[in-house]
């Protein structure tokens, strides 16, 4: 199956594209778009995280769960929204932690494209969603595909994994903590941020680790 995705990812994930689950997933997602239902993100943005951050350039992995499901939000990067869309609550809290951790304001909009271009893989576990219906495309195969994505990254070493909340932590249980930096905390959602996300200092820890590995730090 020909999947329009950045070449290094296409090479690494080629075995997935012909598996039965991925063929069924593709048929399901195509059917959702063609049925007249509103589905996010736009088709050309489904693999945005991969196209902006080639496999050989990944330095940091951040795992989200489901794309945003309201108009003007999802564009293929977890936690990110394009301006002029209002910054979602979880991202507001991420920015608060960056300011607390690094002592400076982050950007004033919700677009995290500049993170992806620096080597931050902003991966949602599910890559599409029906409008106004959270998790509506869960359980159709995306989770298996994104597991294979994390396994592809996990073949490399000296990667930072920022695992916020139990879902992200379970998604990356097989990552070798001795060969990478695995950072865990509560999720930045307003429901849980005060239970350990605030004060986690993940952004400074990530950059210290990257510099220690001879890599350029991320401009958060």
C-alpha cells in the first residue's frame, strides 16, 4: 500500500502498511472522510508529525492520546493548535511549566510546529477523530500503528521520552531506560496537572540530557 509519509518513516514502517489491520484501518478512515462526516485533522495533516520530524532526526518523543475534535484545532501534532485557535488547557499548562522550569515565557500561540522541526515527535496514539466525538476512531488500528512507530524510535538510543499520564507511560513500557532518558509525570490536563506535572522540570532535564549526548538542545 502506498502511504504518503516522509521517506525515512516510510522505510522504517513499510512492513506495517501491508498488514491486515492497516488495510482495515485505511478503509475505515477513508470511509469516514467520504461519508460526509467531519473528521479531523484534514487528510493532508494525518501524518504531519512524521513529515515535520523524520525518524533520523528524532530527539524527543511526546505521546498524546487523541486528536482535538473541535473545529480549527487538530493539525497532526499532539497538544498543538494553529493560530488563531485558542490555546487548549493542557497546552496552557505545558507553557506554564516551561516558564517555571526555564524562567522564560514560551510562544504566545498554540502552534508547536517549531518543536517538531527541531526533532520533537509529537505523536498521538490515534491519528484521526470524528468531530465532537472524542476517541471515536480509537480501537480501529491506529494504536497498533503508533506502537510500531515507538518501536521504530526505540531501536535508537539517547532519545528523551516525555510520558505524561498513565496512557503515555503504558504506550512506551518497552523503551530501554538504560539507553534513553524516560521522564514520567502526571498529565498536563487541568484535572491532573497539580498532581505532579507542575514542577516536573522535564524541559530542562531533556535539554541537559541532549547536550550531554552531544546534541543541540530544544528551543522550547
